């Protein structure tokens, strides 16, 4: 009886150890946007390509981040994730994430062809990378601080989900990418 109990315990610890090893996926590779599966909500102001669908705007879903990148080339280490975004315009934009805390500045696309500086702070949340993104927006009404939350994770079918919401605004942008290499 004791031998069976010890074997069961060793088996359970092995399963737990394997589950922990799988908690942090590797996002490295070349990914393409699955435009059919991706969706954007939040005011009906744009589709994943940034095309206006009513209500003014067309800034990629009404959250002020512009359209989702058509392709992503990702490099990942234990401490960092570097995402090279390839936009519909053909422009590229590198985005850096520090995976063990700390802030990093990135220049991000906001609307059609405009860029803005943003502060990224990332951490692992089990098998997801959770990132807080803060940026300032200047308009005729003055300066406004915008805050976003980005969750990056792998779905059961291997697709990479990039789900972005804006604090204080319903909806968001959910982009689904398929790995090509």
C-alpha cells in the first residue's frame, strides 16, 4: 500500500512539474492575422483593418490604437519579447516587452499613420502575458491619459490571441494570429 501511495505521489508531482513547464508558452515565430476570426468592438468605429464602419473614426475599433498588424515576427527570451509588427501600410513597428517587470517605452501606431509614445509594463499571468499600456493623448480638450490592458496567449488550436481593452470603454480589439513558421 505504501509503495502505491508513493508512486501515486511521484506521478502527481511529475504532472504538476510538467504543467508548470508548459505555463509559459513560446510565442517566437512568424504570425499572420486571421482577419475572418478577429473581431473589433467598442462603438462600431472600425474593423481589424481600420476601415470605418460607422460613427466616425475608423481608428481600429474605437480604442485609439489603429488597425491590428497584418503580420507579427516575434523573438522571445526568458526576460523579453520583441514583436516586429508589419502594418497594412507596409510600415514596421518594433514593440518590446520586459517579461520580468519594469517599464519600457515604445512608439505605437495610433489611428491612421500617427504614432505616439507609450509605456509598457508586462508580467506573466500563468500562461498569458499581461501588459499595462499607458499613453498620453493631446487634443483640443487638453491632455488625456489613456490606459490599456493587453493579454497575449495561445488558444487550444495554437492560434495566438492578442486581446486589448481600454480602461473605461466597453469592447476592445481581439486579434487572432496563425503561425506560419
